[in-house]
């Protein structure tokens, strides 16, 4: 009985430690190519690390759908338009590795910047104005940087499926656009937003919120639940006006945008239509930017 228990624990440790870690792109590419030639499907979860349950939910989805789950951790400099944000981005590598082992992720690709970029590399893709609105307007060049790195990572990993969070819905729309435009073979999967118990969407940057800002940050989720509650009985203009004034009155919130879009076309919704509608909110809370969204199916 005791021996059985010890063996079970030992097995669990052995299984959980089975994470292959690579920092060289050719090596990970060849490793995955071999598995693919054996008929294994590859699921990919690109991240910037500082992993939380939101990231781990993507790993979980990938494990359900594919044979081999690959996670990448790379804090991509070309998508940061704020140097301080890049420098301060959390990098708890040992914790991340432990979380990936516990989640039974198969492969971690964790390259240095020099492995991914040569000097003065150029990249430009027409994103059909998706990169000029909302996040793209506030963070010029951000989505060019995102597509540049995701395209490189897709090339290296060559996944059958790649998993992204609804938390960054505009990013998902941008990457879908790139996949269609460049005729990439990957299938994209959108996964739900994972939240703290009180509703705050999980994010690697949340650890930098002061206790007061952490409390104030709840206004974003509240604005989205208000949107959900009022949706049936108000038109789009009324919803925008009421929720924007709610956010403007919330303490510690420096609102950047609250918008209501058609979730399929990703254009502003002028009236209620058949299909899904998404409310998107972005705000500074103290010195930290927070984004969140909610989709309503009509
Ligand atoms: P990041 O490390 O912030 O680049 O995020 C990596 C992936 O995790 C992206 O696809 C994000 O949309 C996703 N993600 C981040 N936060 C959450 C969350 N709270 N719930 C679900 N997915 C998330």
C-alpha cells in the first residue's frame, strides 16, 4: 500500500518532469518535424512568460486537441513601443518551467533575442487597418511586431493548431488576418478569458498593481457586466454613453477606450445586428494598462 503510493508519487514526478526545453530554432524545428513524421499533431501556445492560469488554460486546451503541446516564452522587443514596459516585463523563468512541467506541456521553446532577430530586420504586413484602431492606435507598431514574431514562431514550430486567448481579441483578429493573407496552414483556436475570483482578467502585468489600484481595476470587469445587463434594453449609442460615464466616474481609472464592435467584422457596431457583438475596454489603472472584453451572442 505504502510502496504503491510511493511509486505513484515517483511516477507523477517523472511524468511532470518530461518537458523538453530548447533555445535553438533549428533544433526545436527538427525535433518537432520528426514527431510530425510519426503522425503526431502539434499544438502551439505562444506566450511572453510570467505564466498564470490564463496561459495554462491554453495549454490545457492544446493538450485536449493535439498530441504534442509546444509553449514558447519570448518577450518580443518589436511589439513594445514603451521601452520601460519591455525592461520591466516580469521574467520568472524557473517558476514558468515548473508550471509547464505541472501542466504536462511537452516542449518549451525559449530563445534569446539574437536567436529570433538579426540586426535591422524589416517587416511590414498590410493588416487592413486592423492595426490602426483601438490597441493599434494607442500602441503604434504593436501589431506589426506581434505578426512579425508570431509568423517567425509559426515557421519554426509549424503547428497544426495554435491557441490564443480572447483576452487579446484584437490580436486574435490580426493573427487570423495574417494567417489568411499568407495562406499559413495553422488552425487558430480562440480560448475564453480566465479571471480572478473577483472578475479581473488574469494578466502578467497585474502583479504590478498596488493594492488600491488592484481594487480600482475591478471597474473594468464591472463595466462589462453592466454592458451585459443593459444590452437587451438599450441601443448601442445609449450603451456606449452610459458605460463610458460609469468608467469616467470610477476612481483611479484613466479610460482609454470603451467600444462596441461587431465581433466578426471587427468594425464598430452602429446598431444591434444578428451575430456576436464585443465590448472592448482599455484603461490605465495607476501606471498599469489593463484591457478586457466581453462577447454577447445575439
Ligand atoms: P502573453 O503572454 O500576454 O503574450 O499572452 C499569451 C497568450 O495568453 C495570448 O494568447 C493571450 O491572449 C493569452 N492570455 C493572456 N491572459 C489570458 C487570460 N486571462 N485568459 C485567457 N488567455 C489569456
